[in-house]
């Protein structure tokens, strides 16, 4: 049931952002005229970002896809004709049935990520459908999987310090994260802490918006953070700043670690990281002598060849000084595990006739489309835009161009990916749906109910996959469930004590309900490693062929102390392409206001590197390597150490101007979790002739 024509209605921000803000949608004559923050939300407290304040532009965008489309031009050309839903569903099921008969169900691959964080949308009816179909499975390693794996080897449970506590911290280290743009309410909490005398240290490869606010910004060479953390450990042990009692009681491997870190002297670490020796010592003393000390581990530093080990190494630091037992101390990488729902009930993996169906890495989609045997013959993309966000987009595009590939894209827009589709299906915005939301940062569960009707002929993911299931003749009850049934099933999960007391009825009344955080105080319960302790030495890592102790491993492409930029390598510059302030990954890359604010993609380049190449501020430059090219405007700045160039934002390429950063990035996988290595990229830059 959709709400009345006029009024103010509660909503949830659906975007892949840790804050998961509570919203209020103001409606006039049936249209949303204003998107505001909900002041009653205990964490987000009515403040929202500019991106979502301008969300109406996206919802009512003139280019929103409102009807099913069939391709009439060449793949990539973007020429389509309008068809009906009946025609679209009939064509898809006919193709799928034919492919299954001839090549088996694994010839079909779903491709999705968290374009909408609603659990029913991306971990719900869609999963049921592809399980029952017996499709190939997608390994979703594009975002945080390397780092989260490294964290879990060390700590077990995938949750750290609660946001509310961080205001008590006296020292806050933001390590490889740009929270001003990507987690604004954590910044609000940090500012509160600073008013009470806390210091903010930011460690990053460039002085991003967050670094610009820091009391101390420490620039590092990309991919060298584990060496820095090991250098800090060296000093902590040497200066006897470690908490021996905590190490004895709560950790295993501290004796081995003590020996192991002797080799990481500040002098050696300084050469590897670019951080002056005295700064390494100063930071170690600060960390060892300030309590509570909180480390916020960003996602950026784990998009590297060594990303899993980097997060694992930093995760060991609070244990050395016993900060896990201090309220406001400890560390955060993701708090997703606290709100874990009943995934089996939601996704119904038992419907799968072939539990051993092959798994394809979403980071290697281009390669998979081009070379995998037996071939992928059909691709169903939803809640993701691989032609822009996946590594090595030149290969992705070649794969998507295959004439014998049948591609369906379900989206709100004709994205760069959708232009290669055979069939495009129109998706609703989250404000048109019922869905359940968790945050991977704060502890509030939230409910979205439709505020406006589905625009045009758009349908939600749940509806779309139900229609497809019906047309495929899938008769299981799982495909008859309504949204509210699915929410009840998800919340019915006694295995997670944090979820106790959260119900659909409660959510309808209160809109946001806090997880039951009582068990958290029993810190030991959260150490779900095999030993039940913090594993400074991990036998499981050893079994997986990884160094069991925290270790620094240089990037495969790139440089450290031994191999400096500009010393004759073909591609002497490290290329970092993190998110920008006004887009959400590639979402909003087509919205007027958001583009107006970002203007155009820039390449931040150090004055030394610019001078060497005769590049002046404002010049159009070409960035290239063996994989592809990227055309941007140079911004000469000393925000990075020489040798690193930075370009923020995932831009659409529809004007044919080579505007995809991922044309340059590699589809290698990180050391853990099948993670992506976006930032382990080397390039050369020249002024556009
Ligand atoms: N405005 C906005 N907000 C977003 C997003 C967005 O696109 N726009 N995306 C959302 C998503 S999906 C995610 S995963 C999060 C990500 O948000 P964050 O956790 O903040 O991570 P990133 O922005 O990817 O990278 C953060 C920083 O890592 C730095 N970095 C790169 N390599 C290294 C390194 O080797 N060492 C160190 N120390 N730093 C390094 C980059 O320079 C960058 O400043 O943000 C979410 N929020
Ligand atoms: N170079 C480089 N590449 C990166 C990153 C980086 O920092 N640098 N970051 C990486 C990270 S951390 C991530 S998480 C990925 C993110 O990559 P994606 O998950 O692909 O994120 P978006 O680009 O936001 O694309 C989401 C799409 O889902 C659509 N969508 C939204 N809601 C719905 C819905 O309800 N139904 C359907 N069917 N569609 C919907 C949106 O319109 C949009 O086109 O990108 C990765 N790529
Ligand atoms: S994108 Fe993040 S900060 Fe902005 S409204 Fe959504 S949840 Fe809040
Ligand atoms: Mo992400």
C-alpha cells in the first residue's frame, strides 16, 4: 500500500554507504519534493549528505528507464525499442530454457552487487531464483572481501568497536579511509571527541578531505601500510609499551610476533613506506601511551595485492596494548556481523539442484566472459554497473560485446553496462519498495515501505524475480512469499543473539530498532577464531598458504623502498582511483547536480612528477598502461608523495572520452577473499598532444 499524496514519510537511504541514514520524504501531490534526514534517528540525527539531498533528481530523472526495452542497434550502441513486460519475460525464459537444455544451467551467470542495500532486493528473491535455476555462482569480492577475511583470521567475529563509543577515544587513527566523503556521521562523532581533546591522525596515500582536517596527516606509499604497522609493533615491544597481561590472556602467538617484528626497524620501515623514521617512532609512542585509542580501518587500503594481510596486520595493533577492553578503544573494519539475519531462510540455497555449481569472480568478469569454458552464455546484471566499476573495463567491454552472449540488465538507468544488454528491465527506486536494511557500521535495523508508486512500468527486484520464477515454472513456496513474509523469515534467527527482539511489527512502529548489544560486553564471546583468542599467529592462514604472522609483502605492480618511481620502469607512477564526494560508486554519474559539483574527472599529480613531464595545472592528460587509457585534466598538487597520482570517482563513459579509471586497473585477485586490487596499478602520464 502506497502512502497518501501529501505528507512526510519515513524512509531509509538504500545506498552502499556505512551510515544507512534514516530519512524523511516530503510529498506534495504524490511527488517527493524534498529528501531530508530523520532527526529521530539516534546515530544519523537528521544530517544527510548532499548526494541524497538531491536524490529526487535521480528518482524523477528524465532518462530513467520506465519500460522494458529490447536492443535494436549494435551492442554498446544504446539503441533500443520499447516492449511489454510479457514480451520481455517470455523472451528471457525462452532463452534460458533453450540454454539450459543445450548447455546446462551453469551457462547462465547472475552479476550483482549492492546498488540497493535492501536485503530482499540483493540477498532475497534474486538468490532464490538463481539457486533454483542452478546458475553459475558469483563470488562477490569487489568491495571489502580481502580486508574482511584478514580481520576474521585475526578476530573471528566480523564486528569491532561501536560508533557510539568512539566519542570517548583520545586518539583516533583513520587509516586508508576518506570518512568526510564516505562515512560522514563517523566524522561527526570524531569532531565531538576532538572537542573533548582527542587527536585525529589520518594515514593515507593522499591528503583527502579527511586528511585535510587531521591534527596529523601521514602520507604513505601505496600498499606499504602493513610495513608501517609492523614498525609500530617493533617500537611498542621495544619500548615495553605492550600490555603483557592482555597478550597472555587473550592472544596466541605474541612470543613469535615479538621475535618476528625485530626485523621491522623504524629505519627499514621508513624506506618502504616513505614515512620518516622519527614519525614512525612518534606515532608508536602516541599509540602506546594514549587511551582510549581507536583505529578506523578504511576500505581503500585493502584494494591491493596485499590488502588482506594489511588489514590483518593493523587489526593486531589494539591487542598489543590491550585496547579491546577499553570502551572507545579497539578498531573497526566492518560491523556487518552484529546484524546478521537468517540468510538461509532469505536466500534458500537448498533450492539449488547443483550445490557444486562453478563460482565466477565478479572481479574477473571480463576474462570470464572471454575465456571461461564451458562458456557463459547468459548474464543477468542487477544492482551493479560492471562496465564502469569492475577492474579492466576494456576486457569487460569486449566480453559484453560478444554476439553469442544473452545479456539482461535490470536497472533504473541505461548505464554503460545496460547499453550492451539484449533486454533492459526497468527497476523501481527503493522508495517504491518494501525492504529491510541493516548498516555495516551502526547497530540500527530499519524498514522501508513504499512512499511513492512504482514509476512507469518499473518493478522491484523481488517482483521481477517472482515473475521470472513463475514463467520458468518454479512452483516452490519460496516464490510465493510476499515481502513481509521474507522480512519475518530473515529476522527469525535465534543463532544471532544481537537480533533478539527485532520484529517486523516493532519496525513498523518504531522505524529503527537497535540490535540487542548486551552480549557485546562479553568480549570473549566475540573471539570466534579456532583458538578462541586473537590470533597474532594464525594456523589457518598457514594452512591457506599465507604467512601465519603479520608480514609485509610488496605489491606485484608498484614500488617500495627498493624500487622507487622514476627509476626507469615503464610505468613509474602508482595510480589510485578512490570514490569521489558526490557520486556513490558509479551511481549519480549521470545526474546533473552531482556532475555539476564534481565538474570532471581530475588527475592529481605531484609538482615534481608534473614538471618531469612538462604538465601544467589544468592540462588535459592521458594516463595509460598496457591495459588501457584514461583521459583527464591534471591538477598539480602536493597532496601525495611523488610517484603517486590520484583520480577520484567512477565516471560514465557515454561521451566516448575514455573516462573510466578502471580501463587501467588489473583483474588480479588480492591475497585473501578473492578481493579486488584496484589501487595496485602502475601507469605513465603525458600531456595530451
Ligand atoms: N561519497 C561516497 N561515499 C561512499 C562511496 C562513494 O562512491 N562515494 N562508496 C561507498 C563504498 S561501496 C565503500 S566500499 C566505501 C569506501 O570508503 P572508504 O572506506 O573511505 O575507502 P575508499 O574511499 O575506497 O578509500 C579511502 C582512501 O584509501 C586511500 N588509499 C588507497 N590506497 C591506500 C594505501 O595503500 N594505503 C593507505 N593508507 N591509503 C590508501 C585512498 O587514497 C582513499 O583516500 O565508501 C562508501 N561511501
Ligand atoms: N577504480 C575503482 N573501482 C571501484 C572502486 C574504487 O574505489 N575504484 N570501488 C569498488 C567498490 S568498493 C564497490 S562496492 C563497487 C561498486 O560497484 P556497484 O555495486 O556496481 O555500484 P554502482 O556503480 O553504484 O552501481 C549500482 C547500480 O545498481 C542500480 N540500482 C540501484 N538500486 C537498484 C535496485 O533496486 N534494483 C536494481 N536492479 N538496480 C538498482 C543503480 O542504478 C546502479 O546502476 O565498485 C568498485 N569499483
Ligand atoms: S549516502 Fe550515506 S550519508 Fe548519504 S544519505 Fe545515504 S547513508 Fe546517509
Ligand atoms: Mo564498496
